C-alpha cells in the first residue's frame, strides 16, 4: 500500500469539516497520490467515501486508529 503523501488531521471535528478540509487540500498532492484523513466523527466514516464517489476520487481504505477514529485514505484521480 502506498504511504500517504498528505495527512489531514480532522480529529475532534464534526462533519462536514473533515470533507471540507479534504476538498481544500487534495490538490496539494500529485495525481494518484494518497491523502489520509484522520477523523473520529462517525459520519466521516461514510461521508468521506461518499464524497469520493461524488467527486470521482478513489476511497482506498479506512483503518481504525488505536486512539479512536479512522485514517481514511483517498487517492487523487484528477
């Protein structure tokens, strides 16, 4: 698995803030690079993959964090 080129720390933030942070920063990484969104709002677990489908980026994986929440990996497609 490709390591993230960028990690966005949205822990403690309620949706839609993690998605807004991702949308604002995804263009900072090269095409096909992975962005990791750290989030602990349960809505982010489903909303970030839904945003990927809507915006034609790829949800790569979601991993549980030991301290709670998830690292949600998104591949930039354009």
